[in-house]
């Protein structure tokens, strides 16, 4: 209960009751309320700092677990980025090198990254914003790598088709491969004794030695002539490649037959204009005769190929008159 206050009035020589103004009442009340609020806040903060409720404790534990999970997810993302970096390196330094294509540039690798920060509203340095940003960058890089693998897959299919049609398989066995009696190039005609272009390679071998198809394809034609190439055939391989086998003894395939790489197509003979048993072998690339020896490099070891290449440079006498 509020106490009533009095003051002494000298004019009337008596005590009179103190009259409080409304403004004074309001100011005093406001100060009272202000300090009460300050005291209450201080007491609440002190209480919270000293005492934690079971609900608050549960929420704090959940928060710590979430932080641990976020850090775990970030480590997994970082591990995935490291793995993706190794895959990108293999892509550029191995697969694209083997397929003879240009590696992706850094600009292509980082396509779709940067620009507006999608998660800025979550806070710049918050765990959720950092995690989502890293995940989005990883996803963008994975999409680029997926497109890169798709491109490599198409290139590989094309290369496989081209490789299957490339005449890399030697037409005779290795023991006869080095017995080159006439290489590709300018040679002396065995009959007219003038220098002319010899547009194939002659492999000396006994009659009945097996002859093999140099690549997949189909028999375009088979001919049996008394002169010239004698018994001979042409295989169409595709991608501009053809192979011609001449002076054969027997031919065991027919026109339009499908041929697979390494399949026996006949035997070595001495038919036509030939002075000894041998195989006259030609390779056409886009309708032009080329040196067949260059295509054996993928089938032989380095030492074997070097021995065949050296033998092909010898200036020996041709065994046939097909120039």
C-alpha cells in the first residue's frame, strides 16, 4: 500500500499532503518497468547459462549430430571430387589419347559452374549452404564427364569398326612373313628388265602354305587367269580398305562370302606370271595401293615388326611380273 507523503507549508504553519503530477508518475513507473525488465532478462540469461532443460539438452544433442553428419557428407563429397578428378585425368591422358581426340578444356570441364549463388539465402558460411554448393558443383562436373564418356563411347565404336576393317593381320604365318622376295616400291621387272613400280609385297612360301584374310569384310570377286595374277581374289573391308591376294594355288572362298579377320581364304601357289611359289599381296586405301607392311605394326612385337620392315627394304628380285 502506497504511503501518503506530507510537507510543511510555512505560510500556513501546517503539514500539507504532497500532490504528485501525472508526468512524474509516468516517469517513475517507466523507470520501474525498465529496470524490472532488465533484471528479468539478466535472471533468465543467468538461469539458462546455469541450468539446461531436458528439451534444450535434446535439441543441442540433435544439433551436434547434424553437424557431424554434415561434416561426414562434406568428406564424402570431397572424396567423390578426388575420384572424379582421377577419372578426368584418365579421360584426358589415356582414353582421348588412345582415340586420338582433343582433351576437354578447363572451360568445358567447368561449364555451368559459378554465377549466382543459389544458396545465398541460407547464409554464406553455414554448413547447409557449403554442403549444397559443393554437391551442386560435383553434380555439374559429373554431367560434363557423363557427356565426355558418351562422346568417347561413340568414338570407340567408330574406331572399332575402322580397326576391324584395317588390314593388320598378316596374310601368311610369321615364319613366312620375313621371307619377302619383292617389297613395295620401284623394282626391276623380271621379264622386261626395266624398273617399274611394284605395288604390292611378295611373300615367298611353299605351295599349299595357308593364306589368311587381313581384316573383316566380304569377297568382292574371285578370278582364275592363266596369265597375270593367276588365281586371285579381292576382299572389300570397308572404310576405304581392300586387299588383293594373287598367284594362289587354291581359293577356298567364293564371291560375296563374308570373311572374318584371320580366316583362311586359300593357299600359296605359282599360278599366272610367276617364277616361283609366293603370295603377291596388295593393300588399297581409298583406291590407292599402299605399302602393306605399315599395317602389321599392331599385330607383331616391336622386334618382329622391325625385322619384317628391314627385310622389306632389301632390293631383291621380284618373283612375278605384276607391276
